[in-house]
C-alpha cells in the first residue's frame, strides 16, 4: 500500500511529497519514521553514487585541467547509514525537533500505533533551533 508522506515547514508549505510504499496497514510512529528515513537515505545514496560515477568518467584532459580546482574545492558527499539516520530521527522526535502529523493529528510517542489507508497523509515537520535557544 502507498501512503503520502510530505515534508512541510511549520507554516504548512510542502517542501517534498512522496508516495511511500509500506507493507502493513498498522504500525508505530517509530516504524513510519524508519520507512521514511530508509527512503530518504536510499535516494541520497543513489545521488551520491551517481555523482561519484560521473566524476570517474572524466576525460584525462578534463582531469588535468580541473586538477587545481578539485584540490582547492575537494568536497565529496558521503553515503548515509540508514540505521544511524533512523536513530537520529527518533531522537529528534523525542526532543520535539521533529513533529509527525498523521492526517493533521500530531503523533505523541514513538510507540503510538497508527492505522493507515491509501488516503493517509503523514507530514514531517522539522523544527529549526533559533540562535541562543
């Protein structure tokens, strides 16, 4: 079954919307976060691997010409670990840095059970810390 998962700002602007494939109708908020993180990590890692593959296909002349630039701006994105990212997301939920809404109702705990159907919308709101706050 597919459910709609969206990342939103605090004022309700949708930043990203995906149809997330889940294999059960009922799960905990912790499991939902795990599904969402796994999808995000897979997307991120695929993009990083594509970038790394594209860098490896540079022509020899391009590599020589870009040598100085690549030494100056040596920045390579790393692959994300889904388990580590899941624990980070769970901790963010526990400390109210991540809010999960299921059909506009706020989830209260990671253990909370939710019944999903194809019309379910899960919204993830990431709270940003203010300087000094």
